[in-house]
């Protein structure tokens, strides 16, 4: 062959085994293999770009990641500001609270006898168990706390900040809610009504008439205003679900009110769902461009794998490579302790969308 | 071999091809094949049992089923009371509203050039397109309507009833929202904040200060009270997501307040997710037993397949076989037109859980 | 909106439920829904095109379809010449032989206690059981038969024709092997060594030294010569695996020797595997074009679903719509009863590739 | 709660992030998380047990792992005798040969224009490209070599040893085939007819009448005799396919002739397929017990993930932890350079199954 095709430029470089490789070295050697291994290396590279650039980084989190042992990784990402805003399912926050309150999840089997578990009031999440009795106590603890709050609607963001504060005061333990409280990182939970945190809130009404009101529509406004205030954004998604869509919706909704918004500049998703059944969880990042959720020149990658394999390796690698970049990172700063949050000193309301006349941050 | 093992009792009966088979005949011939084909036949059988028994049947709906052409099947299920209560993602209700308002989704390609689509403001859902301009008009239509409502929190159930009513008045067309309005079937949307219906509600605040409040925690109370009032229930789930969990949560939450509740008696799910990554969407119905979401003697089946293949066939079969049973079915009757709904004449509040001293329905 | 985008031409048409719909009517109503339902309707349309055109239709078959109750559908496709050549895994032919010999597979449970099954020598295939004792008897029956053949290499095609003949003589029952024998449809089994048919052949060596030789490389030559002789081809694949690749390989190998070959003109696959892990089973039909396995203007569709759901519906529909087209179909005719097979009167050798100077059929 | 349930014994231990973690340290911290992450840690533990015990370790390999950059990991496993016998698809050996001969695979895109690739004769494997021209040259190289061999049937094992030898002599480069040649590790390729190695063999017939004969049934006998000679075995499977079944078949077939055989003592599979469609690739290791493929007390684990993510991490960890155990490992030794191979000095024929009267190794 005299001349290589334009398609044959960069050879696959087989992974070579060596003792003592650290996480970042392993990922570096995956840069030029294929399939999901290569995508994982690309994910590492794109995350780096996110923290080098001046963007607000949203992290979405669905699936039983807290129960499954990843909650301190997420706490680490929050504390060290690999991310700026968490959007989570209620279950992940609830299971985090469960452990922060000193209780545990337990190693179980996917082949368990579920009738026997039901007899002993053990709840199963695939290969992991928890005590229903302890869950009931958590619900009650949340209800008691919610009943002490003012009897007015709270956005999930405001409520979760207060919950994190109370949890930190009570326990002094590290976890997602407490790390977010301490780092002043906002958490949104758009499907809070579909979780045990929601159940705790609903039980607050039994304790105090008029308690337990969440202004979930206010969360839409607030999250979009965050983007309007600081239009350059990035999206990291673990597992799809409502967090994935909510992060995209914030961008789409913001663009409606501000021409400075143009979709996420970076997107990284670690999912197990697939595109071809049409569901949002598995939808491709290319499809997201048609909606304007991502800018058409965004750097993006999907890793098709279970987060319990990928996240430990990926964040261990970042812990080696990212600190110097993090040290120089321009993070947005928030105040979250009242009804109206702020970003870099500017107010972010939940009452109405900003129609900005001042320059974006 | 002199004697068959106890395990070898019922032979697989190969499917035989014949011209002119109707949906129910096809499914009858799938009763004794294997794998997901057999599960589909079992699903048909279990749905029959549900409508023969005296249970409240919940239908959960996630994934882009309305955009994907299944909305009139769901409307049919509601109108003919194959089901009694719908729990849906916001997107499915929004895409239903889109078509009921006379607009369309379009046949597209999964291999589309998404940058070109973005240029023309076409939104892609895998192989299906829609006009962003029309979506913006819908959002505005919802915002206008929401701004006319009283400035107080509505449960998603109450709001969606009013929305269905308005839609029926305006269009007179069949669809999910209008069918539910006309049949007095309640709809819950626990993740309404994660959808374009939520976006429309949020935009109502721009039109009228204090508009667009959804009492999503009230939905938890209301759905649990529905189960407390009439404790025998069944669950049909299309695609997992928040609807799947919300239906189970209603049962679990109800059991907390009423010993008469003991988990769904029947469960049928059509899902593409798998159990082994630990997510709720793909979780097995066996696992659900450990939580008390299903009674341990429940009839149950999971069909692992895309609903766009399974639902047309399954409901076409039911349309042949179920009408005589439906005619005798004891359906719960609802009133939905005010803040406090009723089931069979008894109130179902969103303010506090019933702690029943009267006999269950 | 004054003018529709070029992308918004054909609206999705929601599926409407009606009692008494036949398989073909159901599929007709799926033509304009989305996702895998639409793909199924497209599969029906493409299969029609195949039988209207003058092409040799290959059918590939992997996964436990015979044990799972689909063997008489495949037999029907062979008998009525919806297809011209079968490429199968050994297991599907073996399980077909098992039932044709009068034995059965049995309805079982995926949650079985496998140690208990092992105790009773019951073999499990997901939710289906079979008797190991009967399997051992089959192996022996195959070994006995193989020992009676000439002690020379047979292509799998020649051997399976002889096996089908013997099975028909012995049992007079319908099945895949016997239908293919009676219809003179060739069967290839490229991975015969990885199956119980291979095990039976290997045991023939215990009975007669020099017995049990399969010329699997001859199968490559023969299958490519089939394509060289009649270059217009189509591929239908159930489940991926070695049959999928072997059918493509026949075309690629044939093109090497004959410029008249240009890849399959039609391709239809029903698979559950996905492209993004790089495996051949899940590989897309677009990718197949880069290899020349498919012509770049081929009509093609992938249906992502379990064949036990899709095949009964699809072939029931074809049984309504296809007979008039089948009656006019120009099928290739084969002789298979000797070492050198023929197609339409011309020899197809396994010794060397044809380098044709005569016009293709 | 006064007393913990027997089900709540071992708590989940959240993964904690730390800079500088090596592969083995990462995997150690995954021991007590959940889902596939935990399974990966279990896989590491079970592989250790295999090499500590006295068992013959089979490695099965399907999917495009060589093209995808994992071939030197497999070569490493062979060289350092983490495994004793490789069963592979033909494609993996062919792509290995391609690179060992000095050619490359190339980084590509899954969104490529396949018609453009076809124009330039570039073959695509998901996100990886190769030159068809180079592939044709490989085929020819294999054909030339095969034409020089004796005109008699070779088992795939014998042929691949000779091929590896020729490749080593010609290139002196490391790879799967050359590593196996140098380490005297046998390779079986039961579906060799479904691969480009098979195509090369078939083209040998064009060069020399009577060339290119593979005795694939002999491979069944040989592989079973390996197990009969040394009945304690283990199975490691990457990706399912024919290798997975062939390794199990060797055990099942061996047990037919020798009561000392009782199924694999250890089993580890890294797969992306799922059990519920009934296919062998995704079948569970529990199901394998019903067949006697695994002993009912075997240590076993399935990791549901892409091997391109899992294998680099897993083998990097083993490279840290396993060397001391490997140093003491009692490996079986083979001679492979003639028609009859030997294991630990005893002959392993392909003509007939051993019916052993001498003690097993």
C-alpha cells in the first residue's frame, strides 16, 4: 500500500500489563484501546477540560449509588469542587442520610429468598440489604425535622441545604448531604416526591398541619436562573433518570430567557441504558444536541458501564491528575441558607426567571 | 426412562404458524413457548386476573411512549377501565397534550445529523422528530392556563385533572389527558418538575406572581390514602422510572398507616432495564417482595422488551378477550374536580394520612 | 409556523386498539409508530421485498430458539421457501432433533434450584428444562448414525442433509432438519464442533475409527460458491452469533472471486445484543456496509428484541400477506444428496472457489 | 433494635478516594461496595483461588478484543501462566496475527459514514478501523502457509500451534499466537470456519488441492481428553460465544467417559449479555450447574461489563498481587508440536476419548 487512507491515522495501542500501575496510569493506557475502555479514558480527559475551563459543572446521580458504596466518592467530588451543583434522585440522598446517621447497608445476595427477607423486614436492592426498621426511623427523623421548618414551600434546594445542615450538626459525619452543606454546593431533587425523603416530608404533615411543602416548580426556575446567571455549563451524569433530564432542562429553559445560553459545553455520561428504546436515560449525547441541550461543538462522551466499576477507577485517576488544575479552578460561589440563593453574589430567585440586562458572570 | 422427574411436567409446545391468527390467538400460542414470549402470554393472563379480581389497578408509564405512538393505547386502557389510576412521567403527558392540541410527532431517523436538526429547531427522540417551535407554543399554552388557576398549591393529580378538562373543552380530541378527564381516572405525575409540563408551570410565574405551585408531597399522601381506602391493588408498569417506584411507594406508605394493606396482589412490568446494575427501573418483582411492595403470594411477571412491540400486541389481544370480564368489573369510582378527591364516595385527602377506623372499601 | 421543515414530513400515527385484529393488521398499524415497534413493521416490509426480488435468502439462527418453541416457525419458513438456506448453531439443530425424535423440552423457572436440578439430571436453559438422560440418548443416536457414513470428511451441509434424511425416515415428523431435507434447503453449521451434534459426531469415533469427520473449511468454500453462482443475496438473522457472521463471510469471500457479488441487497436482523461493546452479534447493519457485507444501497433493519416475541408475530403476519408473492417467487433449486451440491443445475463445490466465466444465475 | 437480623452481617463499606491508588488497591476497596463493582473484586479473588489450587485454567475469548487493544493482556496471561489453555474465536486470533505481522488497527468513530469507508476499503468494528487491503494480504499469507502443511486434517489446536510457530519465526513479535507458541499453551478455535483464519484456510485449497483441512471434531475429543487426563478445571470467559460453550462442553463430554470429572471448580465470566433471552452467551453460572458444567460447590462470579474496561484493571491488579502465587503454581505442561499433544507427559489424542484406567493427573 503506497498511501494510508485518511481514516487510518491513529493506531490502536494495545494495553500492556505492568505491576504497580496507578489509576491514572491505567486510564492513560486505555486512551488508545477501543470500545468502552477508550470511552472511559475520554471521560477522564473531558472531565479535565471541564475543570480547566470556566464552567458551572452539574452532576446528576441516579441508580442506587449511595446504597451501593459510592456516596463518599460523590462527597469527595463535592468537597474538592470537581462539581458545582448536584442533581440527585431522592433515594441516593436518603441512603446517604441513612449511613451518615450511623446506620449501614449490608452485603447481600441477588439470589436471596425474598419472602424470608420480607419476614425479617429486610429490604433488598439487588445484592445489598437494609433494615426496614431503620428506614422507618429515618422517615420519622426527617418528618420531625421537616415539622420544625417554617410552614411555607421550600424548593428542594433550600430544604436539602437545611437538611444537610441539621445532619451535620447532629452527626458531624461526612457524606453527600453534609459535604454539600459544608462546601455550599446546591443540591436539587426534582423527583423528591418519589423517594423516602418525600415520604418523610409527607409524614411531617401528620405531626404539624401545613408542614412538608416543597416548591418543585421553584426548583425549575432556580436551576434555570443559575444557568442564566452563569451561562457556560457542563453536565456529568451517572445513570440517567430525572437528574439527567433536569440538568438539560435547566439549560433549555434558561436559553428561553437568555440568548447567552447555548447548551452545555461539555457532557459526560456513565449509563447502562441504551438509545434504541427511545427513553431519556439511555438517549445519546448526539440527540441532546438537536434539542440545544448540548452545544453542537461540545466535547462529550458516553461510557456504557455500571458506575460501581467506572466511578472508583475514574475518580481515583482524577485524584492523581486533577489537584493542580483544581487549585487554579474558578469555582462559582454560592450562598444557600435562605429562600433566595446567590451565585457569585448575585441573587437566584425561584419566583421568576431572570431576564438579564446585566452581563452574565 | 421409567419415570419423569417432577421438574418435567409441562412440555414446551412449539408455536405453529397459521394465516389469519388474531392477537389473542397469537398470544394463546405463546403460552407454552419460552423466554420473553412466554412472559408476554403470562402478562396477558395476569392482566385478566387483575380485572377479574376486585383490585385498584395502577398503570405506570415511563419512556417516550406518547411521542412513540402508544398514547391512544393508553387512552383506550383508561376509557375502558383496564386501569384505575395512571402514574406518568411529565414527558408522556406533554407529548400527549401536543398531539391532542392537533400537532404531530414525525417519523425520523436515529442516524440523523443532529447539528442540522438543531439548525432547524427540530428535537429528536431516537427515530422521532418534533418541532421546537410547537413545543414552545405548548409551554406557553400551559403557562397561560396555569396562570388562570387559583394561586394555591395543587397536587399534580388535581392540576392534571384541570388540565385534562381544559384540553377537552378546547379540543374535543381523544388522548391520555382527555380520556382520564372524561373517565374520571386520576393521574399522578411525581416528577412533574422534570418535564415540559413543569416548564410550562414555571413560566406561569412570569405571567402571574404566585402561580404555578404543585404540592408534590400532597401527591404522596393522596396516593397512599387511595390505597388505605381500598387496600387491594395491582401494578402495571411500562418502562420503570419514577412511576414504577411511586406506585410501590403508595403501597409501602399506606401500609405504614393501615394493617389492611399488604402489597400489590398482582404485578406486571414491561421493561428494558435489567436488575444487575441495582437501579429501580430494572429491579425484579421478586426484590419488590422483600420491601412489601408486592405481597409474597402475588401473581407477577416481567416482560423484557420494548413496549412499542409488546403493548400493541398485548392490548389488541385484551381487546378480544377482556370485554366480557370488563363488563362485570367492579371499578372504583372517583371524583376529581376539587381539592379533595373521593374514591367510592369517601374522601382522599392530601393533608394527612388516613388512620382508618372504618372498614376498607 | 408558515412552512414545515423538510424533516417533518410523515407524522407518527398512534396505534389504535380494535378487537379482532390479525397479525398483519397489527403490524400494519405499527408502520408509523416509533422505536422497535416501527422497526418490526419495517422488517415485515423488507422481508416482502426479499421474496418479491430475485435473491437467495439466507436465514441465520442463534440462541436457544428451538428449545424455546420456535422450531416449527423455522420449519414453516423453510417449507414455504421464505428462505433458501439456513445457517444455524448446532444447539438449535440438536434441540430440533430432540423434539423430532419425540422428546420434549419442559416449562421451567428461571429461579430454579440448580443443585436440585443437577441432582435429577435436568438441564436448564433459562426457564426451560430438558432431561440429560434423553440428551445422552440423542448423542448416542447421532453417533450411531455418523458411524454408518463413509469415513471421509463431510461438509456440515452434506452431513446435515443426511442427518435430516435419516431423521425423516425414522420419525416422519416435522421439524427444522426434516423440513430442510424435504424442501431441499441446505443447512450450514459452521460451529458444529461447539454443540451436542458435534459431541455425537465425536462419539462416533469411539464406535468406528475414522468416523465423524466434518470438513468445516469446505463449508466456507461451498457457501461462497453459492453466492458466486447466484450473486444477489439477502440476509435474515435471528440472534447474531456465528450464523450472522458466516452469512456475511460467504458474501465477502465470494466477492473476492467474483466481481458480480456486491454484498447482500437486503438485511434484517432480530437481535438483543448492542453495537457499543464491539461484538459481531450486536454489530449494526451500517457497520456491515463498510465491510462490503451489505451493499451500500441495501434495504435493512435491526429489530432489538427477543425473537420469541417478534418471530411469532412477524411470521404470523407474513402467513397472511406473503402467500401470493411466494407463489410467484423464483426460488433457487438445490440438489443436496451428494458430495457436490448443485444450485439451479450448476455444481457448487467445496474443493475450490469458482472463478466464473459463465454468466451468474 | 436489639439484635441484628442474620441477613445483616457485613456492612457495605463506601469506596474512599485517595491519590496514588494502584490497581490492586482500587479493587481491594471494591470488595465491599455493591453491584458489578463488587463482582469485579470477587473476580479478582476467584482468579487468585484458581491459581492457588491445582486446576487447569481455560480462558475463553469472544468479541473483538484483539482489534480493541486487549491482545497483549491475553498474551501476558498466557506467558505468565495465569491460564493454561485458550479457546478463542477466529477473529481474535486473526486480528492478533494482523498486528503481530506489523499492521495496525486504527482509532475510528462509531458515527462514521460507512459508505465512505466502503469506498476506501476500510472495515469498521464499532469505533475501530482496519484496512481491507491488509486483511486480504493476511488471508493470502495464511493460505500460503496452510498450503505448505501436510495434506491431512489438523485439529485447530495443532494448526494454531504451527501458525504461531510460523508467525514467531517470521516476526519475532509478541502477541497471542506467538505467546502461546512460546509458552506451549494450546489454543482451540471451535468456530474457525467462521473467521478470516478459516477464509485463509479455504483459500489454501486454491493454491494446493487437498490443503486446508481442519478436524474440528477432533478438537472436541482432544479438549475432553485434556479434562479426562487432569479433571480439576476452571473456566474464565470473556464475552461468551462459542468459547464459553466449548469450555463447558469439554467438561461435560469428559464426564461422560470419566467419573473423576465433576464440572469446573471455579468459574469467572465477564459478559455483556444477559440471561433472560435464553442465549448461551448471557447464561448464568447458576444455570451451568444444572448441566454439570460447574460443580455445585464451585466458586463463581459473573461481571456484567465490557471487557475493555474490566480486563485492564483486573489484570493490572493481578500483576501486583499474583506473582508470588504464580511462582508456586503447579502448571500442567504440554507438548503441542505433533498430531498427538501431551499433558504432563501423557498423550491426549483426537481420535478417541480416553477411558482411563490410570489415575488422573
